[in-house]
C-alpha cells in the first residue's frame, strides 16, 4: 500500500470512528446539570466510618454528612443534593428518639415541593428495621431509600459512595414513583418488608429470602422487575412513648420462668419460634398466661424466613395452637416488634391486630 493510500485509509477509519462515537453518544441520555433535589438524612453507621485502609478496624459514625456528599463523584450530574445530620451512631444504638427525629425531618422534606426524594444513610446492622419503620409511618408520596455500606469510608474499595450514588439515582427515577421506602445495597433494590441482612462481612450482605430484590441499579439507572406493590396503610406515630415489646427467642428446653422473665412488664410479645413459630411446653405455659392478661403474642420464625399465619386453636390439645397468637406472616422477629409497637399505640382486638399483620407483613 502506498503512503497516500495508507493516509486515505487512516483518514477514513478516523472519520468512521468519529461517526460511530457520535451515534453512540446520541443513543445515550445526555448528561446535563441536574434539577431534582435529593435530601440526605444521615444517621451514622459503617458508611460514615473512619479507620484503617483494610477496613478491619474503624469507628462508626465518624464522618459527617457533608463529607459523605463531597466523596460522591459526579453527583451534581444526577441531582442537587443537600444533607442533614440526624445522628451519627452505630446502628445498634438507633433508638426511639432518633427514629422520631428522622420521621419529623422526613416529613419536612416531603412538604418541600422542591425535594424529589430522600436518602437515609444508616448502619447495616439494624438498617432493615428503620427502613420497615419508615415504610409504615411515611406516606408513599415520594421515594425514600435507606442505604448503608459494609466497608468504612476510609477502606480500600469502600462501597458507600457507589451505594449512595445508586440510592440517589433510584429516588430521582420516574419509575420509582409510588414505591415508597426501599433499600439499596450492592446494586440491588429491596422492599423493606422482605429484606434482611444475612452476612456480616461481605458487601453482598443483604437479601430477600422469600421474594428476592424488586430491581437492580444497572447502567446508571434503576430497573424494576415489576410494577409498584401496594403499600401498607400508614400508621400514625403518636407523641406518647411507644409500647414495650419483648422478643422471646425460642430454643430447646426453654422454661416457663425464662419466658416469664423476658416478658415481664411488656405490652406485647414477639416469639422468634422454632419451625413455624413453635415453642417448648414450658414456654407455652408462660405465653398462655400472658394471653389471659390480654397481652398480644405474635409468632414468627427464628430463622427469619417463611410465612407464619394465625392458627386456630385445637380443642383438647397441648400443641402450640392451644395458645391463641397472631401470625407474624413474613416478618422477621425484629420487624414484627416494630409493627406491634406501632399497632399497640391504641387498643386493638386480636382480630384487628391480625388484619394489620396480614396487610403489612407480606407483599401478597
């Protein structure tokens, strides 16, 4: 090939490459200055942790919300972001006072017409509890995403910034309308009723064993696997202190006295039972005494997976069914505790409580 032919061939290839590149660019949505406003409500956790580069030693809740936002590359192309520090604690220290403040500030953000949605940063250990709580006390008028990280912000390959960017993409997407509160972790989108943390180390720590994720965040945008699910009826968060709910973790040979001690002065009891919510014969005696005092007992599986329905008592039987209990449906014991706390803010019958659990405890 002559020098002139080579130059002509090179020029043609460059032009073709430029043409193809231009076509590809036009095929993708143009990146422009963002107009949606996302409010970040920060509560602490590993996502706000600071420690060694290996991520093996760190302190949770050491990084401010402003620093979390500053670490998000290109976030200005997705949304206008502002932050508020609600708390800065490990999620094991989340309590009613923080929940109430989070609820109040979320409602304030909802009332701002400029706010497209809310992202709550949270420690992963109790993330599913706060997400479920918010799904019960916030109207599904704007998307809310609860997000965390398995590695602190100072670790090599910290997963927090990616998870936060994904959360912001979810709350600003048109497809997220009507979906209420969601959890976003490791490219996956979960319903708060079914999500749970199943691994204490890996970044793919969350799953929904009964349902699976409701979508993924791929190619910079959320992709949902189906239409929005019906949202549970909003439960009011009253001003009085929430009722005390005890959790009884069932095990072989559990005695009546052990259950009685755990449930002392409780307004309601959640049983993390064996099998489909069962307990030992000794535990049954204690639970029968509680029910006789009109203290509601909700049964759930201690493994956190399965649909536990209300069973009708069988006459002349010493089975677990002899204790009239409320079926916790697909909720983990921790989530059932939250629902019962909210439901018992006013007097309710067993039938009314079962209806609440049937509606909020499953995505069916």
